[in-house]
């Protein structure tokens, strides 16, 4: 079992959707974990939610960020 397998198991076992690194403004889904080949100590487990910046299809981020974006989308509807 390598590091990616260990991380993927942790994400799956704890219902996370992927990893994100807010310092680098990047994120990846479990299905395409670490396409940058640069998992580091700043990567965090996160949740997938709709994009609120208009530049992407989705974001991976913290539960707080996800909840804020989903609330804003609901309030706008």
C-alpha cells in the first residue's frame, strides 16, 4: 500500500470527496487524486461543491466553505 492508497482509503472511509490546498488554490477529486503529483503537508481532506467563482465546474474545500456556498446558492434561488 503506497501513500496515495492510504490517503484514498482515509478520504473514502470518512466521506470526503478529495483534497484541497488553499495556499495554492487547488483541489482534486478522489477519482483523480494528486494529478499534480504534489501531495504535501498543506493538502487537506475536503468536500466537493458547486463553483462560486465562475472559473471552474466545482471546488473542493472545507465543510464551512461548502456550506457557505450552498447557502448562498439557496438564498439566490
